C-alpha cells in the first residue's frame, strides 16, 4: 500500500496550491513507496500567515500548562504508533529497523522532556533602587521556521519543534523531500489533537528550495532552526541578514576519534567502525577520522579494515543487516568518487563497492578506509557524509589535539584512552560541541548538542534549546516608596517598683 503526504496549513490537510506531487522512493529497492504534495512559496506563505495569526491573536504563547499537556498527549499518541512509524522510516530512508525504533523512542522521550520544561519559563525581579523595579521576563520569540533534514527524520524534527512549542512559539516546518512520508505520519498524531490550536504548527512538503527560502526571507518568521550542511547554513545566514532574525543552525561535522596507545585496539576497532557507519555514515556526528598513536598505527590499520569489511550491508528491515543503503544514487556516487580521489592524496586501504545480486537495484555502498595525512587535503577538510573513514597518526597529546582541531568543523569528537585524566584533558582541548570519552554517538534529550566554527550556531537538546526560541524583555517601573513613620514608645503611668 502506497503512502501519501500533504501539507498541514491552518489546521487542515491541503494539497499543493500550485504544484503537483512527487514520488518518494525506498533506497533499498529503488521503487516508489508513495507520493507527497510538492509545494513551494505559496504554501509557505499561507503557513506563515497561519502561524502569525495563532501567535499574535491566540492564547498559545501565554498558556504554559496547555503547551505541556499538548506535548504529553502527543508523546502518548506516538507511543501507540511506534512500530508502524519505525517501519515507514526504514522504508523511506533505509535506516536499520532497530535504529528506527530507537529513534522514535528517543523522539518520544524528547517530547516528554520539553513538556516538563514548558512550565518553567520563569523571569526575575529586582529592586535596583528604593521603589524602582526591574522585571526580566522570558517571552516566546514569535514564529519559528523549522527546516529539517531526512537522515534522522523524527528526532531531528522533534529537537527543534518541541522546544519551540514549549517556549510558546508557533511553527512552520519545511519537511525534507526524502522523508516527507514518515515525517508527515510522525506529525499526524499532533495534528489530530483537538487541544492543539489552529495554526500553532504547520508543515509544508516540497522538492525545491522555494518554501525554505520563503521562511528565511519572511519578516513574519522570527527564528530559523535549520539542520543540514554548512554550505546551506552559510546561505541561510546571508539571506536572513535582511530581517535580522534569530538563527539556530546545526551544520556539518568532521568527527575525529583520537585513539591513544593504551587502548585495546582489537576491542576498539569494531566500535569505531560502527561509529563511522551509523546511518551509513550519513550523520553529522559520524566518525570521519581515526587519529591513532603512531605506535599502534599498523595494528589499527589492520583491525579497522577487518571490522569495516565484516559489516553486513543490506536492507534496513533485514535483522542481519548492520548497515543500510545511502539515501539515493547521487549520494552513493558522490561518496564513491571521494574514495577514488583519495588516491591522489594518499592510500585507499579498503575500497567500498556497489553490491550486486539482490542489492543491485538499491543505493548500497560498502565501507571504505583511506589513509590521507595531508591536513589540507579535502579528505581531511570536507565532510564525507557516507561510509568512509580516514586513518591518520599522531605523535603525542599536543599533536593529537592540533590534528583534531585542524578542520573548520567542531561538532563532535571522541577520545579513547585508559587514562582518565588524559581523556578529560584532551577532551577539554578539542574544540568541539560534544566530546565523548571511550564512546561515540551518544545523544539524548537532556544534553545539549551543537558546534564550534562551521558546525553551527546555537544548541539543540537540553534546557538551552528552549532558550533558542525565547527573548528576554526588561520592564522598568518606578512605584515610589513609603517613608517609614517614626513610632513613639508607649509611656506607662506605672511607677517602677
């Protein structure tokens, strides 16, 4: 049975106003699994108008208890649909089914986390002089434009939408064309709630850039929350300058894994292989670089090549699969070209290939391991966003930190060592928004994520994410003060005895 996805604008489902429909394909088979409305500027403008009306002329912004309850009810509704949503997510993006179920669970957890925070938007008051008061209030910023990617379509949607809703913003979501079916199905339980006021959340499907560009340029959108590439993030910053809107951008990464000489290489190598191939490497925190101490380089080279070779590549709904397909043929061919080009700068240790047989119709590509030491090479400076690992070496802690920090990115990194003090010391020196010690890719609702440098602006997850959708207002008031009266002591007629 094929799925369909429409826009949700002003409290109702809507087909494309002026556009048509587009196909969504299963990357594991290359076959169409459904169709979605292909909208653009006109749909985005209608959604913005609805969100603006709901923000300025409704009670949502001033109703923290209602916001908390809507988020809780939404989480409960998703819980009963978890398995069906996970299966659709796997079919549309190729994600392993177990990981898809975990993603839905994580999104539900995130909704409940922000439901709790919705009732904690507190200000403060101080008397700066006698009878003179400063009241600092925290108020929702306005209409939030949320532009979400396809690679983790549920959790990356919720980590922007939930704090925006908790803060009291209204929202317009631009869905990713590669995941419009599962994102629309994921939002449906929210839209079905009678307690969700009309216009508070809107979503637009579309294959082109028109809807997103409209959100960024509109003076009626006050915050943009975008997850995607650094190149697009830079264009958004430039386009948003005319309206001076707030930006929350989580962008690309080039995650280094720094492996010291005191680790068990045979035990660590399979974990690094898993970190590099999470979502087929199509995750901004995936391990792109393994920096190993020079004394263990040969051992790591052999162990990592073996671990990557051993990974079972197959459809996401096959329980035996350890890595699924890439999202489309263009992505697969781009990653394969990166590996081919690596020979100009260094060595290809393990070359990924396109499987034949039953996988030939999909967009599968087995993992690759390369060794490029030149810090100026594109294999070191540019994000892979695919199942490729670059193996590098370092001499000491200072060298390791210098190499880890030698790219414009700073989203995620990991340090692997048996020396706890060294782990913390090196983690502190790496300029990255997240650094894991003896682990990789551990993300959850309570802990903020975000990047340094070209990896972005602002934070998502955690309490700080809600602050991305809040403004601070200072209200000054002089009320005067009462001069204290002089009280005369009572005089007794009694004579002391």
